[in-house]
C-alpha cells in the first residue's frame, strides 16, 4: 500500500469514526478506532 493510499485510508477511517460517534453508534466508532490504531502502528512501526 502506497503512502498516499495509507493517508487516504487513515482520513476515511477518522471521518467514519467521528460520524459513527456523532450518530451514537459507539460500538462501530470503537471498531473504527481500533482499525485506525492498527493501521497507524503498522505504518509507523514498520522497518524502513
């Protein structure tokens, strides 16, 4: 996955997570938060 693709996916997950929380869909928001965390960890902890 390229750098731009990862950035787009992070932005989409953040937007979806905030929308879910706003709509009181807290389970969905938590799922999205966890996906976001895993994606960020995989990007920032991967060897260069």
